[in-house]
């Protein structure tokens, strides 16, 4: 039951945002707050910065979609119902495309969607690094996105160093992560089946 509820949260954004748009007061104050959230999210994305705890990344993703959806419901003021229905159909198609990975994953993978698996963590002095596996839930060509990140000091944020999408045939492969240090930072070698598949790190 919990998995189903977690999976449904992004879909519930649609009716909940409608209720907020129509019935919740202080719209002007909310929209100022929304603007601050969107600007902050834009700059975090621009500099490839995210939360160290990826649960908060999922919450940020849902919040941004909620804000955009509430803005969309303002189109109800359009007098032409036919035109609004066209806008609604287009918006739902865009939203469905954006959530395609979430929808395809289904309730059984809800926890992975909220908090991806941390495959390995490495400490270089006081600096902490992590590589996380994001299942792309591609039924035709199974693949994972491996993301190497560096924690920003004592802040609850991390900066993405590099990422790697597994090639065809390696979607479910078992990887061994071998860390080492270079003059520029850390190096991460991805090994599978006895050989090195890829190298990521600072300066690569």
C-alpha cells in the first residue's frame, strides 16, 4: 500500500494543484514564493547541484511540477472551452512524457524512484564522494545511469562530477567500483566481468 501511495504522488499533483488554484487563498504571496523556488531550482540545475539526500531531489521535482501545474490551471480563465481542452490535452501529454520513467517503473519500484541506490561511497580526507545507480526503466533497452557526485563540504548539497549511461547489454550487469586518487581529485573505474568498462572522475 505504501509503495502505491509513493508512486501516485506525482499523479496526485494534477488534482491537488487544481484545488490550490481554485480554493486556497493568498495566491499572490504563494506566487512570489513559487518564483523564488523556481529561480533557486534553475540555478541549482544550471550548476549541476542537487541534494546529497536524493529524497529531497524527488520532493523538489514534485514541487516544481506542482507549481507549473497550478500556473496551468489559470488557463481556466480562457473563455473558449475548446481552446482550454486543447491546452489541457497538450499539457497532459507533456506531463506524461516527463513522468514516463516514473509511470513505467510502477509501484513496485517506488522506493527506488524516491531514493536511488547508492552503489559506493568514498572519502578523500574530509571530502565525500558517492556513485548512485538510477534505473532508467527502459523496457526495450534496459539501462542504468551511473552518477558520480561530490558533497559540498558540510552543506546538504552535492555537485555532479560526471555520469555514464550503461551501453546495451549492460543494463543488469554487476559492477565493481574501484576508487583511486589523482592530482586532480578522485578516479572511479567501473569493472564488470573482469575488465574495465568505463572511467569517471575529476579531470576525466
